[in-house]
C-alpha cells in the first residue's frame, strides 16, 4: 500500500512589521515616482549632458568618459516605450531610479537588510522614513532625477551597495575556516 503524499512544507509567514516596511517602501516608490514624473520636463531639458545621453541611448553610442554603459543600455530599453519624446522616456528612467533609491534608502535605514526588521521599534521606522524623505525631497537629488542624466541611477546603485553591505542576513557567508 502506498502512503498518502506528505503535505508540502508551509511557507513561513512574513512578519507583519516586515510587511509594513515593504508596503511603506512601495508607497514611497510610487509617491516619489509620481512626483518626479509630474515635475519632469516634457522634452529635452537644458541641463548639462542630457542631449548627449539621449543621443547615446538612441544610437547605443559612447558618451564622454566613463560613458555610463548601464545607463545607456537601460536608456535604450526605455526608449522603446511608446510614449512622448525620447528625452522624456529617458527622464522616466531617471525618475524610476530616483524613486527606487528613496524606497531602498528607507529599507536600508530601517535595517531590513540586517534581518532586524521585525524587532525594530517605531522610532527606527520613523527615522528611516525621515531619511528617505530627506533624500527624496533634496533639491539637488530632485533636479538630477527629473532629467535624462545618469546621477539618479548612480545613487540607486550606491544605496544598493549599502544594502548589500548591511550584513549577513541577505547573503550568509561561511565563518572563517569553514568550507562554503
């Protein structure tokens, strides 16, 4: 006689406070993305190298050193969107990267990368929210997030490196002397 199949293991439930942190980060992303898109120029903004970035993304060319290849490749993807002008489409890339940087800043500041999310108090979450708002509403950050420039993507990648550096909760490493 064949025994009945065992029930599959149940997925661990996400703690409510961790879910709240992710919901807050998502709300920050959506809110700042809408804000940045609303304030973005409808065409080519007269700001530093925007024209060069738009042309480089259109032709997959090389802009001035260091040429920002990730921005150019992602810009090429955004240029295929059926919206407005090519410069506006690259502004959408910058807006998305800036909004993602704000959301990730909240997660980093609230300690989500260290696995301490469920144990943090409301004062840590409030501080993380203030840090994210300070970044998102900063005049310099806002100005480079609403034009087709590579700075907001660079800031997103820098905050992502902070997220990765927060600790072993994301990427457990073997202890010294242990085999991986």
